[in-house]
């Protein structure tokens, strides 16, 4: 959904709809040098949802774009003095007043790495981007599990 632009919104393209603005990777900006991913998109004609399942409406947009971010931060809700086993994967989205809200998706995340893979061929370079996303899970002692997926955009203007 990142970068989606509704065809029926007419000429509503503005400075906020450049491809660099629709998908942002912030390297080494989070907990223990984790990366962050920010996506923006217009609402479709159907029902859209944010990263935690809230239905997206015009109230949940800023400059007509829905916002979703993924980052790793210090582990939430730990009792005082307890050792943290990694951080928390956080979803950022907009609430009904258009304010940023953070929601913990999972704990035990050691690292989130997002690497842009260069496109092959000159025709794909402008319209398609590929990203390798690695999520390293930990229990703080024995377990270090790397989960990895590759994602691609299409028709990114």
C-alpha cells in the first residue's frame, strides 16, 4: 500500500507525493542501531486499515496521506530493575485527531535492518524499489533468530 495514490483524487498531487516521501528508510535511527521504515499513501475507494487494524478514514490522515511507521524502541512495560531482552517492534500511525500514536507489536526484537536492493535494468530503476527486511529476535540468552523477507514496490511514480 505504500505510495498508493488514488486515481479519483484528481490533480491532488503536491510536494508531499514525491516517491522519496512515500517510502522512507531511516538507517541506524532506533534502538541498538535499528532502522526505521515510514510509509505514506492515499486512501483507496474501499476500506483501508493501518498496521494495528484501525480502519483508515480522512481523520486518520495528514495532508491526505495515511502514515505508518515501523521501528524498534526500548522494550515497553518492563518492571523496574528487570533486564530487557531486546526491544519492542513499534507501529506508528495516526489517531482520529491526526496525532501520532505508538503501539507495541511485539517484544524480544534485537534488531530491525532495512536494506534497499538496487534494481536491475534501467527500465525498472525509476518505478520499482526492492527492500530486504531483517528482523532479529532474541530471548536475551540463547535465542538469536533472524527472520528475513524481500519486498518490492511496483508502479511507484
